[in-house]
């Protein structure tokens, strides 16, 4: 019987970790969180606000059997190791497990590893510790804040607007989207013109007049310039400079999501799902192993072991001259440097060698992570940049060129960066220092409005402003879309009318709380709690003292949006019918509710397909509970004839059953016949 019980979050981690540790260890999964705040007490918060914000925890639905199994196994073993994820949320889950399993300090240890490989896991068990209560307090403070703000503001929004929810980070992110849209709406394009000189081997653009900045506002001015020019240009200067092009640091959560969006077309949610799978473990030919380190991090640090092995790899494969310097983070605020950057767990596990074991999307993401980490430890590329300035009657034209002198990290990273050479001719050959243009052209332009946020740009903005944590970005994007506060149009966020309405209402009553500065400062307070430099009860009290009066004021004074009238009268009481929003969407009802509870029943068009082969009914198009289309008899439940594929009404020549069509193929619903 195993002497030790190890508890991890994900079931997919159990087999590889159990294999690494040997027969003295049994590894089980908590399957994520086991407890959460209840919905009891004042406002259903599950938090006793008057008693230092004491949380009321309950077992999550469906997790009682998981806890019972863990309790049973813990009693059989001498020691319990809590090996949940290496972040604040994982620390809190370990604390919940310790509590529900009733473990004393001597009964358990906390182990933390950033990658699921044998060396990392074994090393973590050799360096176990106790639960860090500061990290737990920080995570629980975040949870309590989000519960109070989410529940109170969502109830307000539901009662006063067409919206369904609001949140601490979500509402600030939505405000960024709305503010950007208003910038675009207020934008007035300005006309400007450019003039370009065309030569046999290159072109140059007008940028100065008498060596001062010069702007052409309209066609009249453009024609005046053209009339002042000849086709003869004097070479004023040729400037060549060698520049270093540095590689980027390894990925953190936000930059991974940004690049996956820009380079692979993945949204944040998909990126994190793929990264989670790569982290938790992939079955290779002879082992199951995590291919990348933990993917929720804001640190670019790399372990000494990885750096050392990568330097050896670079020297062996590309040469000593390609070895570069370790990247050091310049950003210090809000960085949890106990983590590493996102990197492959082994530099020798190249994308090509693991490709047969990955899906296409997993391979694309792993390849991008692998070469980013490899390139970060390679030498800078060297480029020769050439700038040519030409003069034509005191109008200066400029042409630029760039060639790669030493490829450096681009040896492995060129697929992810635009590194094309722009070659200028050797202008030294023009002894006369004079060039003759083939043509000089003018072109009209208009200034463009600010660009809407893509997911990548919004994540970058949130990171730079200090809003939320890496683990929250994907969820925030998803909620904004699902709630109908913004649509994705050409991969960019466009706020809906509801999005505008909610933002405006919240700013009217909560501008001192729902803003970038306040949200970023709250993140800073949470970091101080995690470091043991701030009292979490004090932070919660100061927040609530300001928040709750604002909520009560909004409930009292925020006007309720009037329901839209349909133009029809209620057949039961004669009052106008209006459109209301319910749990399952919009519906038409009497405006005199609750005195009159009339609801208009919308007639659904029934699409008949063919006669039912089993009775005198009709096969009609239906929808399952999950929204999937199927085809069944309208005499249900008397007749239960049904098909997933569309029936044709014809019988199979082999068995006499119904023929159905799927993807332009007609086949039998019962036998192997294909028409």
C-alpha cells in the first residue's frame, strides 16, 4: 500500500507524476476547485461583511464524491502532498483541500513545480514546504472582491438595463472598448498628399523642405511642389549604420495570447486550452511528459538548467557565435518572479520530433513557444541600415534600405518576424552625385481613425495598464462576447448598444471605482497582501466603505430603462405590449405586469420534411435540448421515429428503411446502402 498521497488538480497529471514518484506514492486529482463561496447571507454574497468579511464556503456541486474519495485515501496513507498549480489560485485550492481533509501541519506538505517532468517533480518533492497563507489571503481577497462587485453590480445592471452582468475587471475592459469606439466616432479624417520620386532601382519620398518638416494638405499644394521640381536629384548624403536587432524574451501569458492571436489566429480562450494540454502532459512514444512550463505567468525568468542546456544546444547546432545573453525583466511591479517564463521543458524536444503526437493546433502553439524561448538565448541579429537623402530645388527626398549582415536569432525565428531585405543600389557608383528620376508622382491620403481593439491589442493594453492578472484575460474576453456587450467584426471588438448603455450607467454612478487607476491599484494591494505587506481585512474594509454607499445610491437614483413598446395592446387588459428580457432571451409581455401576467406566445414555423414511415404523422425539423437539429415525428411521444440526418422520404432498396442525406451523400438510415 502506498505510504503517501499526492493530490493534483487535473486528472491528466496523475499518471505521469505517479510514474515519476514510484510505488510509495498514489496520485489523485481534485478535478479543480472543491469549495467556493456560498450564496447565503446578505445579498447572497456568501461573505459575512460585518464579521471581517468571513467567507462561507460550501462544497461545489458534484465534488462531494471527490472529497470523500480523497478523505478515504488520506486515512490510508502516512502523509499527504498537496501539488496543485504553482500560482495563488493553486495555493488557495491546496488550502481548501487541507481544510476539508482536516490535515494538521505534520500531516501534509505543499509541493510546487512549474513543469511536469521527472526532474522537476522529484526536485519539488525534495523541497516541499507548508501552505503560504499570504498567497491564500491574496487569492481569497480577490475572490471576495469579485463576488461582492459581481453580485451587487450585476443585480443593479439586471434591474436597470438590458445587461446581465458587471465585474471588477470585465467592466473596465468593456470601458476601454467603448472609449475606443467613441474616439473613432468623433474622429474627423484630414487630407494629406505624398510625393514620390521613382528611380530605376528604388524610390524616394518627399519629407522635408529646406530641411524642415513639410506637410502637403491638398492637391493645389501638391501641384505647386511638382511644378517646382525637375527630374534631376542631387545625392545629399548616404548614411550607413550597423544596428543590433535583439531577440524577444520568452513568452509570458499575455504575450503568448497576443502572438497566438496575431500569428496563429487563435483567440485567448483557445490558446490557454491548448497551452494547458501541452503543460499537463502529452503521450509520446515512450513516456507521458509535459512539453511546456506553467502557462500562467508574468515572469520571463529562465532556470539555470534550461539556460545551460540551451547554450549547449545552440553551440552544437548553430555555432558558438550564435550564443546570446539572458533577458532580464525591466518590469518589476506586479511580477510574480517565482515563476519562469513559458518555455519548452526540454530544448532537445524539438517541434519536429513531437509533431506526430500533437494535433495541428497543438503543434503550431508548441512550435511558436519553442522557437521563442530558443531565440531569446541567441545572439542579436546585425543589420546594415542605409539612409539616402536626395535634394531637388531645396526639397529633400528620403530612401531607406536594410540588409541583414548577421542573422543571429533570426536563424530560428525568421518565420515569426518580417525580416525581408530592402536593398538600395551602391550609390557610390554615381560619380556625378546626380540621379535622374523616371517619374515623380503625387498621391492623396486621409488620416485614419484609431484602430479598434483586437483580442491581442486589448490584452496588451490591459497588461500595460495593470488591469487583471494573466489568468483572467481569456475569461474577460469571453464574458464580454457572451454577454452581448461587444461583437467581433473583422477580428475586432465593436461594442453593442447594451455595451454602451452599461458603460455609461456605471460611469455615471461608479466612475471613482470602475476605472483603470482604481483597478490597477487594487491589483497592487493584492500583490502586497501576497507579499505579507498589507492586511487583507483592511483592504476589504476600505473598499466596501466606498463601494456599498455607491451601490445603494445607484439602486435609488439610477433610472430604469423603459421597455420598448411593440405597438400592440394586451388582449387581456388593453395596456401596451412591451419587449422584455428574461432568462432565456427576449419575449413580448404586458406592460401592466405584475397586475397582468399576459405573455404573447410566438408561433414557431414548423418545417415539414416528409411523411413519417411508421404512422400517419409528418417528419419535422426539431432541436434537441442542446440546440442540435434533428428530425422527428410530430406525433411524439406516441411515435418516436427520429433521425439525426435529413430524411429524403424514399425507402432503401435493400432493407426498406428511410434514406437520409448527409454532406451531399444519400444513404440508408439502417444498413450500409449508399445511393
